[in-house]
C-alpha cells in the first residue's frame, strides 16, 4: 500500500502518470480502490470476479468495448524507464482498439454475432477489405458505437443463407443483428431480429440507420425482421464454365507479338550471335600450350639451341671434339717433340734394338 501525493498506487504511481501521458488520447488511465464496497454490497474483486494473489496485493486491468475486465500481467507494470512505459501504452492501445474480423463460418456467426446481447454489425462486401473512403466511414462508426461487434463477409468466398436485396451501385451492405430478451424467470426466451442497410454508404446515412435501430423497439416491423432460422455460412461455389466450341472457326486475326515478346526474341538473337562469335574466335585462335615443368622447359630450350648451332656453324661442330676436351690441342703441341721410334725386331736377334737419332 505505497502512497504517492496522498493517493493509493498499483506498483508505482509515477509509472501510471507516465502511462497516462504516453496514452496520447488512445485510452484513459485511472486509479481506484478495488476493496471498497459498491452499492450492491460487493467489492470490485467480487463484482468482476478478479482474483488478486493476496488480500493486500494490487492489480491492474483494462476494460473496453463492453467486454469484461482483463487483468494486465504485473511484469508490464515494472517499467523502469519511459521506453518500457511507451511499449506498455502501445500494448494497451492494441488491446482496447476495435477490430473488424472476417466472418468465415456458421459457428462464428452464431456464437460471436447472433448470441451477442449488445448487437452485431456485418459488412457484406465483394472483397476482403473495404476501399479507403469506406474504411474511414466504418472507423468513425466504430468509435461512436463501441459496444457493437463488427464483422466483414466477403461474398466472393463465402455466402450467407439469407435473402439480401441487391447492393446499390456496388456499395457495401450492412446487416444489423440484435438479440432481444422476452419474458421473465422461467418464461424468459430470446428473439433474433435483423435489418439491412442498402442505401448510399455515407457516414451520415449509416449513423442514421444505427440510431434508428438502437431507439426503435422490436415491435417496429418496418425496421426489424425475424431472423428465423439462424442463417448459415458456406463456401461460394463457382459457376461451371461453359465448354468451348471447337467447331467454330476463328475469324479474328491473330494478334502480333507483344512488346515483351519482341524484347525476349531480341535478347535470344543477341545471345545466339554472341555464342557464334565466341565459337569462331575459339577456332581461329592457336591452341594453347599445356603447362610445362621446369625440366621440360630446359630440355626444349637446349634442343632449340642445338638446332640453331647446327644451322649457323655446322663445320665447327664437326671439327671440334667436345668429348676429348683439351686432348686435341695437346696432340698438336706434341707433334714437334714426337720422336720417331722404329722397332725392327728380327726373328734371329730378339734382344737387339736400334735407336735412330732425331732429324
């Protein structure tokens, strides 16, 4: 039971004051003593069946559009800065905003629309969403009549087993459904009434229609009609397509190629010409030599050098003795000093040797 400027708070009144600023007219924030006794003799906890964790604990809840109170998670109220409070304000605004749901089944129509005691408004249209100007009209109507429930029925995908007059100039139609209680005690029963709006879809005309429906009683047969039995929602069955007459000759002239097809043909021709040029260039270009190792490069260069030498100086290679090296040069130098030795061996005198002097 913390206090701030003499007022009781939930967890921090400062947080609630910041929340009221961040609401920006989307919702209102208030503080109240839920343990106080109401004129009915019940507390707020008992009246709306709220269950706090303890007798002294405090809770926060939101209520809007005629719905019962919904408790807010206490973790959301522990905001420590303005950013977290702004997130909480955005969350509450989404909870309290009015929405127009899509009507897709009979169960949804019965439970959420026909059985709703405050009334339901169904927008019958040939699309999933309304145009911008018609949506603005419905937004204004929903703000002025927050206790009603709103649905949209796309008759291109779903159909309702209820006879509706043809729409005026393609405008959306409104189906106003209301549940009315009759009798008291054990004799109490309910009647279901509906009315259709098929006039010009303008804000003034729609407001007039809803005002007439909320003020006129169920006895006004000029406005209300009995909703018996409860209509059903089913999928729209597409009409069977007519078989094509293949015997009929085609008299219309065939259409020429479109601009898109012309562009595609041009791109294909350019691609084919490019491939043809590449193919011709690859044929004309010499074949690329394969990668050689260092040893192969050395042998090829050595072979080329030998071929060049043979072409330029063939006689030099024939006269030179590369294997002997300096042996050839030594023989020329020794010619002058060479001594002629004649060995004349006689069979009778094997031991005699004649040595001739130098010339």
